[in-house]
C-alpha cells in the first residue's frame, strides 16, 4: 500500500484531542513525519511500571477508539512513564 499525504495541520490537533481526555494533565507532543503523518510522544504517570508492550497497547487503543481508521495516519507513538525520565 502506497503512503498517502495527510493534512498535518488539520489532523495533529485531533490526535492531541484524542489523547487529552485520557491524559488531561500530561505531556502530549506531536511532530510532523513523512507526508504529514503524525509522530506522538506522551509522558504520563499512567505509564509508570508498564512494559513497552502495555504502553503501546494503551496508546494505540485510545487512538483507534477516538480516530477509527484514521489512527493509521499516526506513524509513530512513543509512550514514557515519568519513572523513565
């Protein structure tokens, strides 16, 4: 499947909003990736003590729930616990 162009300026705020409900006081940062796809970094105490697999499952579950098929336009999601900083 060929990569498609994403309207980063429109999509990035929606990605942040999709995560903000679950992480209201935590750091969520986005950056533009290839063809406008979104790269996400989230730092939260909710990730403390979780394995990488558990952190990835949580963040992708939230993205897929809120964005549906558009979650595939997030190219990278990195989740960090505060205990990792």
